[in-house]
């Protein structure tokens, strides 16, 4: 059996996926809107870790344990 014929037989004949269906655009918009808060939080965490690790590196003059400490400080732990 060739690769192309295996792909054709993978989906049942009744299941037709149409990316141009009316609800597809709305579903994609909803998915994008629900991911915006997650992206903002992740970007803020990355910025915080970068700033804190840079500050700790200048104080300690050593790379050992800097990132671990920065992640703890940014997550609200001591």
C-alpha cells in the first residue's frame, strides 16, 4: 500500500473536514482571544526573570544559581 493511498483511507468517508465552514473563523477568533491572557502572563514572567537575573548577576558576580533564584523571586517565593 502506498503512502498516498494510506492517507486517503485514514479518514472515514462520512467525515468531511471543511476549513471554509462558517463556524471556523469564529472558532479561531475564540481560540486566539482565550490565549491572549496566557501570552501576556508568560511574557511578563520572561521579562521579570531577565531583569531579576541581571540584577542578581551584578550583585553576586557569579552565574551559579542565578536563574533559579530569579524564577523563585518572580513567582513570589523567597
